[in-house]
């Protein structure tokens, strides 16, 4: 799938190199990136079970299914631009931390939801 802003490798597990990222997730991120007008630096995409455990991810994490991404955030202005764009493209599961924003499309989890880490 050709995306304007992303390469599939950006979403691979850093532990083992596996990559089961969902194409629709990346399509939505690509559109949001265009709206935001700022780079989306993916700090976490697909995670194998071993890596998910190493980083303290939940046992049923959407990252394990390739349905989630964490986007690095360096300041409040960038956080606003990314969050605004994610909402505009229809993400309805968003977690906000000091230095990243999590978004996922896991329909088995409660939504809409916005939470803090």
C-alpha cells in the first residue's frame, strides 16, 4: 500500500522485526498527518508478545494485533495538532502521555475513549 508519509518498516517490532500493522490504521494516520502538517514519528507500532511485555504493555494491547500506533510528541503545540488531526479522521480511541499519543482502531475495546497515561 503506497502511503504519502509512512513506510511500513516504521511500524515493525524493534525486538524481532515482525510487522503485522493494519493497512487501514496507516491509511488513517497518513490522512491525519496531512491534516496536522507536522511529522508523525512512530515510537511504537506492531509489538510481538515478548516486546509488549518488555515495555509494560497490557496483555490485550491493540499493538499485539497491529491495530495501534504511538506517535512521539515533543511539545504542546505539536500535541494539539496531532490530536486535532486524529479526531478529524475518526480515531475514537486515543491515549495521551507526556511524550507520545497512542491511537488505535481496536473495535473489541470500549470506544469512544480518551485517556491519560
